[in-house]
């Protein structure tokens, strides 16, 4: 999957090292190099992310559509909007596919084509440990890591080319679920054909681990994953794209407006996903107050934290460009971005 972040990317987000040396230490009550500090910090960031679409937490990315399926990278928590061929595609959750009918016309064509018409939609599809499917029935897996990660074992679960469960012969008359790959240089190649990968267990590594589907008939290698060092159980959100009159086998690209998923900061170079140290400091205090049983004062700190983030967002927004969502039958409301919950 080709994913291109907006030019800002993670720029502007503080690192864990910066937080450890910030005024948060004045109220932390714990040493910055302890698990307790990481616990308070990551809980603060996670709770603030749930309370609004803050600066640098919502941005566009470019994604690839494989056979009608869009697989989002690890950082994506949810998709706010999708643009395909300069047209907006409505996004629906799991329950949409179970509805007996819908009332939406064809937005891509800009006209209503009937109350029961089939219109372009993107619906939640599930999760996958890879961002592309196995292309043929004659593929084995090829994995590439760096020398520092040699000896690390990656377990792969799923089915073979005939739909049977992947298993390992233990040599003593018993079998274990899945197959294992021990990283080595220059790469490691499996011997069993793979039909589908449903789960991966990976240790923390020093660098990325690239996974390819190697077609033994043609020699073609298709990259299906590039697992981050801190990933131990890769899981990427998937959406199914249905556009009438379009060939689902064609690979194309789209632009998605996404809200990031919470990823805990573990090492000093990791980014802290809320770009406002004052807000993090206030939420840090709120958690400490909650643990002391002082819910009233904790609530006041949370409100102040959200207010800090709203003020930061307001400062970034052009006064003449307030986002508005226009709903069906003429109703309108402010867009979600920039409206943070106060509790």
C-alpha cells in the first residue's frame, strides 16, 4: 500500500524526550524514566484524543485501493472522509450493509437517481495484519530484516492455497497452529504456499520487517506488509469501496481524511500525539486527582485541558473558513473538526 502523509507528517508533535524535560515534571510526582510516568502520560494523551479532532490529529493521506479494499496504515483510527477522482464518497459503519435499503442518491454524479438507487459508498470491512492480499495461489512468504534483528521469530497464522489452516509439524506427532519465520540475512523464505494471512505475532524489533508474497511460478515479489519496530500484533483497519460501474480489480488511489489512532509512546524518539504540552499537563493532573478520589477538581482540570486545545485549534483556523456540514433536507451544523468535548 502506498501511503503518503501530508507534508507536515509528525512535524510539530513533541517527542517523549521533550515531554520528559518539560514543566510536566513539576506536577508529575514520579520520575520521568519510570513506567508510572509513561502510564500517566499515555493515558492523558489517549483520553485527550477521544475528546476532539485537534491540530495534527486529523489530516489527509493517500491510500491505495486493492480489488475494492482500502487498508489503512497503523496510525489511522477512523476515516472522516474519502475523495476518489475528485468526488466525495460517503462512509458508513458495519451496520450499513445490513440495512434493507437506503435513501441516498448518486452523489458522485451530482444528481438523485431514485430513492432506491445504488450509490458509491465505503463501509467498514474489518482488520488485517497486512495491507495487501496474497496475489496468487503459488506464493510463499519472504521476510527481510536488518542484521540486528536476526534470530527474531515471527509467527504467521492463516490458511494455505487450498483454504486449510496453516500448521507446523512439531516432529513428535503433534501440530501447532501457524508457521514461524526466523529472521536472517539477507532474507528468509518460507516453503509453504499461503492463501490468506489472518494474524501475525511479531516481537519488538530494532527496525522495520518487510514481508513479501513471492510467486514461485513467476518469481514476482509483491510487498504485502512493512511492520513497524514496535508492532507486536499488526492490525490495520480495512474498508470496502463500492463504486457502481467501476472495475473492482483495478488498483487505484484515493485521498482519505483520517483521525489518528492512539499509539503509546515507549522510547524517547516516539512522538506524543497531542501537540499541546499545557493540555497534557492538565490531563496529567486530572488523572492524579481522580486516583485520589477528587472527581470534582479532576473534572475542572479536564475542562481546562480541552479549552487549551480548542484555543490552539481556533488560533490555527482562518476566521472566514469555518467548516460546515450540510445535511439532507437543508439542515446544517458546524463540522466535527474543532469541536472538542468538554468532559
